[in-house]
């Protein structure tokens, strides 16, 4: 596309298109115009380098963020530095008042400082105290969230300085107490601008290893400024979120960085940390021997008491002469058998009398008993009982039931029965 046919540049970034893009110079100009409209601001950081240029009246300071790897070049006038009345050294934390500027040709952003203030010890302590209150309010220091240490960890993670005395104290004392102790060591910067980043990376790496059961974060003593990385909010929150128990062994007994408060266990020194993570093998042997002795004594005492009880039980007459208890029981059994026989015999006699009595009653009430006295029952062919002569016809076949059985007869007109002649004094039998 020729310059004559090229459309005019877009006025804003939102108006750019693939067919009508901005050249880099235009972007640089626009960014410079935007930055130029910004107001001067106060910025905090860590000074890592200061280059003075004699005769120019100007110095260049490199200012780094205290938590992330980011830095700015800050030009500053010599009279501003002289107004401090102190010498700035690398690692000092400062607050500057600066105007952001953007160099369009280089495409770089810098801060032009017109005032600088060092962050004093009192202000650092005030900030740490405020952060401490915030973390405490969130419950990160609560004892309920702290994890217990394992009795004997499979492997121990150790974060320490490079070739440091703290590393030697932890490893030597731990292996002296438990020779089989195994370590996974990460040597990192424990002070300065790289400390927070390297300690955090090592902590994440060790926390992800499955067979590491405890992690020690160790550092020797130092000034408040030297221990500041272990009060960094990012690192403190990372320790609180770790799934592996954390032992903090930073500085000496009097040093209390915030990591000590959030860690699961605080050790006063690296040597104390070694004592807390592994047991003393000699003490365990002594304790085991003591417990075995106590167990042996307890078992022996229990056996002796049981033997005494067994001897006392065996000395009783019932066990010394077992047949003696059977003699009395034998007489008792015999007496009860005799009583049972008497009672049963009496009940059988009464039952037999009742049966005979009921038999007599049944016989007295039975029609057979009446037949045995000479009476008979006359029935027709249908079995109906004849109670009157009018109920039969002459020549009708009848059945007669007597005590000895049945026989048949026929109805006649005359009764062959003739009553016997008796004396007048003898009563006549009823017809």
C-alpha cells in the first residue's frame, strides 16, 4: 500500500484494525502521552543499586519490589540524596515521591524522584505489628489449625542457607538422635531480595513430595532487617496453607518473625528443631527397656496372684474331697425319690377309686343294667321302640333285645304269659 492510498492513523487504540494498525512509534507516543498525564506518586521499594555520576548532579537508583522480581530505574538529583543525611546501602527499603515518565524512543518507563525517605526500624516494626494483627484476626495463628508432628518421619524436608551453620546443626543433631534420619535439603537465599522467592519455591516443592512428613525452615540469628523475609506476608500465608507440618527455626530464642507464629511448631534454634522432629534413639531404647521391665513385673505379679487364688480354691474341702459333697446330695436325692413315689402312689390310688366309682355310676345308669334285671326292649323292623300293644299289628315281626342278645317274635292275638299262683300273703308282682 502506497503512502498516498494509506488511510489516516486511528485516533485511539480501540479504532485500530488489522488493515490500519498503529506503528510502534505511534504506540510509544500514545503511552508517553498517557504517562505524562499521571500525577506524582509515592512508591515503596528496596534499593538494590545506586550509581552516582560526578559532575552531572544526577544519580541513578535501581528500585526493586520487595515481593516480586520487578525493578525500575529511578533518576534522582544529588541534592535530594544529600538531604537524607545518611548513606543508602543496597538492601535498604525506601519510599520515594516520583513522577512516572516514559521514554518513547526506548519504550521504557522510569520514575523521576524528587523526594526520598528511608523506611526506618520503627516504621518496619509498626507494619509488622499491623500485619500480625491482620493474620491473627484471620485465625492463622490459632492452635486448632496447627498440625501435629509425626513420631518418626519417613523423610525430613530442610530449607536453609547455602553451606550454613543452621543446616549443619539440624542434620548433625538429628542423625545423632536417630541415625536413620533421611533429609531432602533445599539450599536457598535466606536474606536479601531473593530470600522470599527462593524460600517460597523450595517450600512448594517439598510440600508436593509425598514421603516428606515434616519440613524445617531454618536460619541462624541476625538483625531484624536480616530476618524480614520470614515475616513476608506471601511466605507466611504459604506456610499456613501447606499440607505438610512445618517447623520454624529462625534466629534465636528472642527472634520472633511472623513465620514462627503461623508454623505448626516453633523451635527456638535449629538444634531445637532437630530435637523436635526425630526421637532420641537412646531415650527410646531406655524407655522400651523400662516398659519391658514394668510389663515383666506386672505379668509376674498377675501370675502370682492367680496361683495364690488357684491354691486357695484347691484347698477347699469341696475340691480336696470331691466325694463328700455327693454323700449329702445322694441322701437328698433318695429322699426325694421316696417322696415322689409316695405322692405318685397316693395319687394313683385316689384315681383308681375315682375310676371304680365312675364305673359303677355308668353301669347303674346304663340300659344294659336294666336288661340284666330281666327287662327287654321290643322294637319293630325300623328300630322304633314298642311302648304299647296298640302300636303293633297281629302277625307283625318284632325284635326283642334282652341282656343276652336279640331274637325275633311275631305279634299274636293272645298273650301266652300266665302269672304264677301265689299265697294271698305273698305280694303280687306288678303286671
